[in-house]
C-alpha cells in the first residue's frame, strides 16, 4: 500500500494535495471501486481531525442551532446509495493534447469511481435545525482549506457504507 493506503498501482497525479486514481484495468474488475483504488481529488491538503472533537455546525436562519458530534449524527435516519463520482477534469489529458490547459492536473481516465455511500440526508439535519420561513439557501464550509471555492455536499456523516470513516473522503462533511 502507498499514500493513504492506496493500491501500489494507484496513479498518483500529485502528492500534495493528494490526487490520483486507479488504472483502467482495475476499474473494469467490478462495479464498485474498493477504497484502495477509489480516486482522490483534492484542491488542498486533507485536514487532520480528531473524530472525538469534530462538530457539524448548523446555524444562521434556524430555530434550533445545532452543534452535532459524530455520535449525534448516528442518531439521525441514515440512507445508503450507490453513486459514481467523476472529476470534471477526467480525460483532461486528451483535451490538453489539442490545446494546453495551464495549472490543471493532466487526468487520464482514472478520475472516476463508484461506491456505496451512507450517511444522514441533508434534509434530516436541516429539519432538526428548523429553518426559519425567511431562509432561502444554505451555505457550506468544510474543514479543508483551499484557494478555490468550496463545493456543497448533500450528505452529512459521509462514509463508505461498509467501511469506517476515511479522512480522505469524510472530513469534507459540510
């Protein structure tokens, strides 16, 4: 195993922040991508977080501001779904062969993976906070620090459904 417990064949495109994915021959072996081959796309370093200290904060235009621990999140209804995640830059190396794309990773076909994900639906967490009638949107902020704009996730307490919390994927819980 290499960085972050990845398979020795894992194609590392960048060490810091950590970015890479599985070679195509490994993707064809099964429908679900194992953790050691699941692609990693990061714009910043993976935060180091003590699970005992972690809190998901829900505040703003809500009736009941929340500060939820991982244990608190386990009390909410949980759902599992199968999803394929793909970086928007997947196969960028082919586009770059036509016209250079400065400052972007030269992804091949490895920036895609499929897994079962489990967690608390965002609607459940927001319902627990009780959005006020004047609330019109939700803003999300993760623990990862980047120079790019953070993107919103739609699930709290994200984890691979059959695996424990994996910092590489789960500390982006927003």
